């Protein structure tokens, strides 16, 4: 065993063995782990920003669809025609946009509303509040 150790030392000193030691490999793994943790922590806020942007985009899409429906069908209040369409055109939207862990849209009494889940809560029967533009999505987490 000692002869093997001495032979390996001689080969390493002569430059015949090229490789990394276990300590060098462990240090690299630890550094990569620290870098991964920093990146994951830095990207944590991106998810909530994207949910807000999606809520704003969905609200604008539905608002535009409702405006187009009302312009082409004056006096018609059936909101189900937004999805099914009418004899004159449609459907105006394919489905109600939602991102259920964060928000959902709906119409109550002819008014577009948005329900925003509080942090850590699950959206189910939360009442809709009137959607009044991109500022209505501020509480999305």
C-alpha cells in the first residue's frame, strides 16, 4: 500500500497524473450551490411581477371583447354571448381568463370584475370587485 502511494506521488510530481483532488471538487460543488441559491433568490420576485402583467393583459383583453360586443350588439345584455357569439359575430373571447392561484375574471350584473387571492389563500368563491383598468391587478401575488 505504501509503495502504491509513493508511486502515485512520483507520477503526480512528474506531471503524469492530471486530475482534481476530492477537496477541489467539493469546493467547486459548494460554490455552484451558493451561486444557484443566489439566482433562485433573485428570481423569486419575477413570478409575482409576471402574474400582475398577466392579470393586466387578461383584463385588457376581456374589456376590449366586452366593448366590441356592446358596440356590435347594442341593448343585448346576455354575457354568455361573449363566449358563444351571436348571429352578427363572435365569439368575442374563447374562454374566461384566469390564473387560479392568483386571480380570476367574471361578469356580475353586466360589470367586469376581478377576484384577487390574498397571499397564501386559494381562490374559489371570492367575490369579484369591479375591474377598472390595470390598477385593479395591484394586489396579485
